[in-house]
């Protein structure tokens, strides 16, 4: 069965991704900041491995790459992400902005760099990043969320750029999961993680080399930059 590595798997969309891929028989390498407290993750049957990974830690990424050296990985799923509080016009904060950028944009690219050989050795050769249509300029932002929106727009650019560098080697794509009931999405969100993740998995399964560098909704439609 194929192997998938997922970040941010202790809750939310990441946890549901683990559940569905594991239930489907995939070899799931689940990463999270603190495996000791990831009680729901540890209850999922069929996970191959749980790795401690703070995606903003270069040391963690280097250690993970060392532990996985020589292991083919079919799909990398950059899921971990954060938003910022009080991030509206007039109250943006430099430190907060930099932290959001690190998690949402820089870390996903660092993971592709660190695991590129594993992915190239896999059968599917896919590096997927969970983005958001809140980072789309084509969809006319409604204001606020400066750090979050700009970090995800930058994530999209970083991955489009990497798709150019890795053309012919890997398929890189961004997926908007919808507005989902998680700690981040809140209880008003229309989608349950189960529905969102089912869509994300269908999109990933259908990706072909020609789709590299593209931005998809969870229903498979395209999202403007
Ligand atoms: P949650 O807030 O529920 O979960 C976020 C996950 O990211 C947690 O597992 C968290 O771990 C992890 N994480 C945060 N910072 C780090 C870090 N430095 N290192 C490792 N892991 C980290 O969010 P969602 O599940 O809703 O979001 C998942 C992805 O989907 C994100 O990229 C988000 O931007 C995107 N998204 C979500 C939408 C929604 O409506 N929910 C809409 C559009 C996009 P910990 O518990 O340790 O903090």
C-alpha cells in the first residue's frame, strides 16, 4: 500500500486525514508537535508511525528526514497551519505575522526540500499543501486576517515555484479544504472534517503531472490565485 506523511495530525483536518487514509490501508506516517498528548491520534488503528514534528523547527525537520532516509513516500501532506488573533487593519503585529508565515509558508517548503528524495522514490510522487481560498486574490478578500491570508498566498507561490523546479519529478498542488468544523474553522462551519477530507482525498487521488502547480477546491474545481 502507498505511504503518506501528514503534518499537524493531533486534531482537526489532520486527524481526520489520518483516520481515513489508515482505514483505507495506507501506511500513515503521522506527525504532530507532541505525540505524548495526542490521545485521539494514538487511538487510530493502522498508523505506521507517529513522529514528533514542530514544523517550524529546522532540527525537527532534519531529524525526521534522517529517520526516514531511504524510505519511499508516495504523498507528503502539508496540513499544519495557524491563524492569528487580532489581525485586522491597525493591529497587525510583526512577531505574530512572522510566526504565521513560518508555519504556513516556509515550513511546508522546507518539508518538501527535506523529503524530496523520499517522494521521488515513491510511486505517486505528490507533495500537497492545504491552502485556503482566503489566500486567493482573485476571490476579492473581504478584509482582515492579514497574516493568515498573506502567508497562504505566499505558500501558493512557493509551491508553484517548487513545481517549476521539480517538474517531471514531483506533482505539487494546493487544496482548499472548505470551511470546516475544527478548532480553526469553528462550530459555524458548514463542513464536517469527514466530508472535507473525503473531498481532499479524491482530489489527491486524481492528480496528474499536468496538475502540478495548481490550486484546487476540495470538490476538485479550480480556485483563482
Ligand atoms: P486546527 O487548528 O484544528 O489544527 C491545526 C493543526 O496544525 C494542529 O494539529 C496543530 O497542532 C498543527 N500545528 C500548528 N502549528 C504547528 C507547528 N508549528 N508544528 C506542527 N503542527 C502545528 O486547524 P484545521 O484542522 O482546521 O486546519 C488544518 C489546515 O487547513 C490548516 O493549514 C488550515 O490553514 C487549513 N484550512 C482550514 C480551514 C477550516 O475551515 N478549518 C479552511 C481553510 C484552510 P497543535 O495542536 O500542536 O497546535
